[in-house]
């Protein structure tokens, strides 16, 4: 009963915020960072915290496994989490004008992912929640989901004025990453909600803050590129070229 009340409260909060005059598109289209941009991330994080260790969380996981099959497993979520990076750098080649050049985009990506990673890892070792598949105690929150939503938020900020549909598309891949983490039995729904909230909040905050705005490397034009590192370990690489 308690889990149903929590879920209902979460849905009501999302519905009320969606119906307000300042809708999600208006929130993210503001030129200055305000508390309004953090309403949805706060709801997601709170929802994740409230759902932790509840029958509803466990039941959702069981239902997912029943629908997809107990043997369902793939590694595509290890790649999809970085999809927004390709769009951030590739948008300009599609004729869209981003807010920043490649160097500043790279700085925002590096800083936002570093902050997000620090928050996620500290929470993982603090909560020590056992994963659904029992492999370790680093389930809450979902790092893959947080990474995907962090980069999707940077993408949104960069192209929201150029093409709202292109800018928003990163969130579809981010949501798919979260879904796959649950489907692969690596995370509970609560882990994914919290990861999505953390990633969105950090990605937007760093994009609006845009650290090291005045940084230039030499007199020549500097090209910067972020790329995913996939192998034994997963991470992000940085390439700078004059």
C-alpha cells in the first residue's frame, strides 16, 4: 500500500509540473539558470529515494524479468549511454548551430561527467545497495543512466535554440539506457530514476555555468573531441588538437 501511495504521489507531482505555465520546454529555454530547471530532477531523485527498498521496486523488477525473460541480457547499454556525445559534436555538421565551439563543449562534457561521477560513486559506496542480480553492492544510483542523462542535458543546452527536436532526442537514448539497465537486471527502477535526476541536474548546471569560458589553447584554433572508451573498463577519453 505504501509503495502505491509513493508511486501515485510521484505521478501527481510530474503531472502538476507538466501542466504549469512554465512547462519543460519553457524551463529549459530560459537563458539563465533558475530553480525551475531543477524541479524535474528533484522529483526524479526523490522518487528514486522513496522507492528504494519497497515492495513496489521489487515487483517492478520481477515484472520486467517476466516480460523480457529471465535470460535476457545484452551489452548495448554500455554504448547507448554515450550516444549524446556523437550528437553534440555532430550537430554542426548537420547544419545546426550549437551555443559553444568544440573546445567549450568538451570542457562542459568533462566537468559535468566528473562531477556526476563523483556524486554517483559517493552515493553508491554510501548506500551499498545490492544489485538485482547480486553481483555487488553498487546498485544505487545507476551510473550508466546518470552518464546518459548528463550528456543528453549538455546536448539539449547546446542545440535547444537551433532545433528543439534534435536537442531533445538525446533524452530518448538516455531513457533507453535506463530501461536496458533494468532489463539486464543490473538496476532497480529506483536506481534509474535517481541516476536520471542526478545526470539531468548536473548536465544543465554545468552547461549554464560553462566553466573556463575564457580558456584558449594557443593562437591557433583548437579542436577538441570527447570519445567513449569501451573495453575492460568504461570511461571517456579527451583529444585536443591545434
